[in-house]
C-alpha cells in the first residue's frame, strides 16, 4: 500500500558498526567536495569509486584486492549529486570502502594513500562537464519535411505534440492533442477537436499508417509501446470543464486521471486508475504524466504532473495485469524524491528506470525495485527521457541562458531566458556527448516545452515531439541517410 523505501539515507552519518568496531569513519563522497581540485586527503572519511581504481588499472592495486573490495560494499553517494564535478561518472553502488577495511584489516593511512593515488589518476571521471550546452558538438541533421501529415487532418498543421515512441515493427507512434493549441501549453482534445484521433502511426519514411483513439482522452500526455505493440497512454486532465467546454466522454464521465492500455487498433484493454477521479492511494493518480513498460510486462507510471491537488510526486509500479505492486518517492528534492516527474523510461543494457524529474532539474536513475542509483543534474531541466539499447540517453531539456539579463527562469515552458534542446549522453555514467539546439524561434512560441517527448530508433535516429512549437522532428547523424 505505501511506499517501499529500503535505501539508506545519504545523510546517515553513523553507519552501523562504525563506532563499535573503532575503525576509521568514511568521508561520504564527492558530493561534498567543492570541485575537482578539492583535497580529499584532508578529510577523515573518504569514499573511493571503483571506476577510478579500474580505470587507473594499476596491477599492484589489483593484487592487493582494492578493486575487488568495492564489489562487496554499498554506496550512498552518486556522481550525479556532485553535479558537473565528476563528469557525470556514476559512483558505483558497491564502492563502500568499509568492506575493504573489514576484509583486509589495512591501516587507515594506507587507504588514504590509495585514494590519493586514485584521485590523482588522469581519467575521464575527473574532467568537468561543459558548463554550457553550446560547448558540446552537434553531429545531427534535421530531416526536413518529416513526417507527411495529410491535408485532411487540420489542413496538415500540427497542434501540440506530447510524445513519440518507436514500436516493435520500427514504426513511429505519436501522441498529440488532436491538433488543438489552446490553452497554450496544455491544449485539450475537446470541442471542435474532440473527433480527431490523438494517436497516429507513421512508417520510418513519414507516411501515415494508422490513426486511433478519438474521444478517449482529454489532455493526452504520456505514451509507451510495449513489446507486443500495445499502446499505453496517460491523460493528465483534472478539470470538469476547460475553456467552458465539458471534459466528458460519450458516457458523460469526466476524462482524465488514468492510464489506458490499447491494442494497435485502439481497443481499450485495461485501465489503471479511476477515470475522472484523483487520489494519492495505490488505486488512483493525480495527473499521471508518463508511462513505461518493462520486458516482463510490469508497468511504471510517473504520477504527479506539476501542479496537482494531492501533491503527488512518485513512481508507481503495477504488474502486467494492472495490480499495484509498489510506489516510491514523495514531493521533495532529496535523492529518490521528485518534484513534477514529467516522463520516465526503461532502457539500456541494465534496464534501469530513468525519470525526468523536471522541477528538480535532473534525471534520476533507479532499478526496477525502486532502489536509488544516481541523480544527474547535468542534464538540465528535463522534459523527457529515453535510453536506447546501446546505453545512449536522450533528453529534451532546457538550460539557463547566460546571456539573458532578466530573472532566472524555473519554468521550462518559458520562452525567454532558456537554452532549449536535446541532450545526448551515456546512460552508464551520465557523461554528456552532444547537444542539438532547438531550431524554433522561441519568440513565436506562446507557451509550451520543446522535446516534451523524445525517442530514438535502433539506427540512432532521434524523434522529438514539441508542445510549444507544434511540431514533430526527426534527426539523423551527419552523413547518415
């Protein structure tokens, strides 16, 4: 029923057994360092990431078992919490030195010396991330004229586009707001737009293959496609009327606050939550923003689009039949907590859960049981996140514009004071590799985020759904066709 939180707090100073054993206490990690040049040797408590030792590759260290020692412990600090200091290198969750001391009974001075050597090793983990996204390369090319939207659909003009995903057959599925653009940034499939289908399928060439879902959603937001080709969509509507229009379906029931599972033809197979009813328990949502499906069929929902009445900010897990399994997180900024979780995905070689923790301006990483792994603020104020099979991570994001003289912006839908774009990096360690600037002139945008939805295919082509710019984009690597 409640949350399942078994990770120790990063602020737990006194680890079990420290005082009783009379052994040296450990410094909690790089999150407390002022920068890459900080001298950790002056601290009485030190954490040394396993990756530093392995990358240094010193055979003597390996012989005495230093590298092996990291595999037996438990980490608390992540490099994501240290910001740009460690280039996004995630501190392995098995890097605790206490196990080393317990196993090897080595003197404190020896351990400090090892850590000093490791920290002095010239490896990538020590290099700071670029402070500005413009410092990163952009090896991608925008594919003009993709996709082709039939003229019969709103004269071939997009409204707000919320999400995009690649299906198991390689086709691209799009969740949009029925070509509506009002209210700006949160348009609804009501009134004159209610009969348009909010779900469209395109082939890789950009030709429309199918359309479905008319009348099912008021405020389409999240989308996932499972291995069987079934579609999972979320509706964040929380109002009985919007712009004077009733937000009800054909049966007169207020739409929203639910997650629907549809077959590829649009038939509703399963409903999570209660249509039109908000809540904070295990059987209800308050503005479910995103959905992801694991290989075994488990379903994960990011619940608590900002703002919401119940102050929900959590990840909810269900089994393949829709039965509640667990939830984790609450409103807050501590590791494992959220503020406006806007999207999530399951991906990469380790099939971790990646959450776009938008108001907290970071990506958080968990295993599928909700165990906290890392927090990566270097990805900016993230709207969307996707991780490919090759452990490449893509995120639609916004960074503060250093050239902007006005008040700093905390609203990712703001049209001034932000540098918007798509950030590309490594899902293994959080390093940043490329940045694709938003091609839109933000002076033409009334309100709404860029790359609110993001995905990539197996060839590395990137697809982005734009709420504010009313567009759907495709990028290929330079030189690829």
